[in-house]
C-alpha cells in the first residue's frame, strides 16, 4: 500500500545497472501488490485459500465482492458520462483533437484508465505515432510502468520505463518468456532486453529511436497522491465479512448434519442403515431419540454483519445503493447529501485526472501543430467532468427558469443534464429563429370558428 515513486538526481547518467535495480525492485515490491488488488476486484478473496484443520468439517468459502461493487459504483458515478475536452477558440485545433479522440476511443480509454486507477491506484497512457503517422493513445497497465522524477524538481517526469514479457518459441521448440524494457525520455526511446539477469540494448531493432513529442510520452494517471486504490482501506473488513458469512454457512450445514442421540438404546449397523433408508425408529418404553444441535446466536451474528457492512461502505466513502433509506427522498439536495463522501473522493480523482489530461494534451499539441501550424495553449482548453447522478429535471428546470435573464444562455444550458454541448444547442436555437420567424406578427386563422386573429 502506498506510492512507489522513484527519484534520481538531475543530470545523473541512466545506466543499465540503475535500470536493473529499478526493475528488480518493481518486480519484487510493486507487482505482487498490484496483481493482488486486481484479484480482489475479480472476486478471488482471501477466504478462498482457507483450509480447515479437520477436513471432515464443513468449509464453505463464500465471497462477498464488495470490491467489485465499490469500484463499479465509483466508476459509473465519476466517468459514466463522458469527459468533455474542448478548445474554446480554435475550430481547427478542436477538429484535430476530435479526430485523435475518436480514432482512439477516448471514452472507453478513459473508462479503463479510471477503473485501473480505482483498483490499483494508478494507470498510464502511452502517446505514440503509428506506421501511418497517426497519433495513437494506448493504456499501459500499472504493473508494466515505472516513473522516474527529477530529485530537484519532484513534479518533473524525466523517464518512464515500460517492463513487459513476451513468449517466444526457441529453435528447440521450447516456449520461453523474454523480458523487455523500454526507456522513454523527452526525445528518445531506448529498447532493452534481459539477458541472464542483465539488461542490454536490444539489437533486434533500431536503438535509440527519436520521437516528436519533446517530453516523456508516457502520462501517469494516479488515483491520489498516495497511489492507493479505492478499496485498500477496507480489505480487513471485507475479509472478516467473508469469514463470518462462511462460518455461518458452516454452522447451518453442521445443523443439517446434527447428531442423533439414542437414549437407552444400542444402534448397530443394521439399525443405522434401516434408519437412513426408512426414517423410522422403533423405541422401547424407556427409550428416546433426539437430535443434538447447537444454538446459533442469529441476532448477534446479524448485528455484527450489519456493523461490518456499514463500516465497509463508510470507509470506502461510497453509499450503499441497496439501502432502502437511500431512495426515500429523491430531491436534489437529499441526493447530494447522501453522495457527499463519494463526491469528496471524486473531487480528488478529478483534479488528478485533469492534471494528467493536460499533460496528455501537451503531447498531442506537437502532432497537431504539424498539421495545423498552430500552438495549443492549455489555458484555452476546457476539461469538463459531469457526475452520473439521477437528476430531478423538474427542480433543474425551475432553477433554469428562475435564472433566465440573470445568467447567459450558455451557462443555463450547461445546467441541463441532457445537454452535452451548449454551443451546439445555441447554434440550433439561432437556426430556428432564422427558419421560423416570430409568428406573433402574422394573422392566424382559427379554421373551426372562421375567425381571423391578429
């Protein structure tokens, strides 16, 4: 748990020995944690590894995947409505941004980035030019990337390392996994390959290769400063919830398999077999039979589970949407109050993501300038996030009506949840005025009454 940020001194030579130490540290300390978090999200919880000392006793392993539900709920609320990235003044730059985003499925890319941020605490986007000189955006899994910052300027990224493995078929027919490393700096990409524990230049491709971006073309996306996932704080609570539910299931199974106590009777194998088949038992006058069962404290169990569930949602800062109390009052103020903790979490996410999107746009500005001859200034870019929350349209319409005349139309339209681009709506309104002049100046005919109104 926590950040794995690496710093080196400004001007320090980046050697293969430094590369080896960074990769080994990443493989040993970071990758196991990231993979474990992803397994939790998929539902592979600790309870599945439980073994009982007595193999004859029930050992139910029930998974309650709060992790998956919490991540999906946060993701839907935070990125369920696509992020809008808009240049405020230049249509040519906006057109090139739209082309890049459409060709790279921006909305799906951001959704996957947001999901990995929520699970693992971080993700990354690689910006590159393909063989047709088209600008491409590709997600790099958190397990494959190491970021290195300037020791004297902690916010300045100077290297990004991508580490990954590929399977290759050897001449002997054996399939061998080969580890590769790609080192990105502000001007070049250098390719390495592992050879007997050392990282040497990969002679199978040109090395190093220049790029056009004049900055490190790998953009980090972090969930928060600590690079923590959204459910790392509740792992012990969910583990206990799984254990309690599983133990309760074991108790129920043991209850069904309760012992039959025979009083003043001796049961031989023949009697036991007949009892299993017929379910009938003949008792002597002083004989008796009853089941030996264990009293289960259901109230205490329910109270414990309720407290665990309450704390899970509380410390994950996500509302329990299955709670009946959540739907009692659907007013906008009530919904915002219930979503207050989640909104605070998403504010942090949004600010971190805006910072990363701006860095991505700085990279995209290079190929855009090649095409348009224009500079893309970040101050001219608007990045808009919209929360995916059920809207009370009646309340919103009343607010818009009350503000009409006091606020410009663009701002009023931006308040409407179903309006994604106020500029488009304003343009349509202007065209409507051109197509349909003010009918109040015309004489209208009431055909039924035969009356002409002026």
